[in-house]
């Protein structure tokens, strides 16, 4: 009976502890005279950035995620007026802080 309660308790504790694992995300939007909205979120070892275009013209955006010594891999997206796009990056190492650089220019 004790083993059953231990298994149930462990099953309930794992998702709760995984949900509480967060890290800070610092965002730098490079000024290009464009209007873009940026929202961030994190899930375990993955960071996500949601971009929303507020321009009347298409935007070519490049997002770079940096986590310590890992080499940043740029993500590119073409945003139409009013369109939203989500860009993600998975990290293999433990995350303490993520630095995200967003650079958008009018296409």
C-alpha cells in the first residue's frame, strides 16, 4: 500500500516541479524604425519568442537566441502586416539566462 502512495505522489510531483523551472529571458530589439511586438515564454530547455507585426508593409525579421557558450543560430521569418510568428530554440545545456536579439527591417 505504501508503494502505491509513493508512486502516486511521485507522479504528481514531477509535472509540478517541471512547471516551476523557469529562467529569465532578456530581449533586445534593435531599432530599425519598425514596429514589432515581442512576447517571450520558456518551457524546460526551450525558449520561444512570438513576434507580431504592427507595420503596414512586410517585415524581414531575424532572431538570435544566446545561452552562454552555445553558438547562436539565427532564426529568420517574413512577417506580413498584422501577422504573428513564433520562433523557438532548444538548448542542450542547462539554462541560467537567455539573451534574445530581434532585428527587423522593412522588406
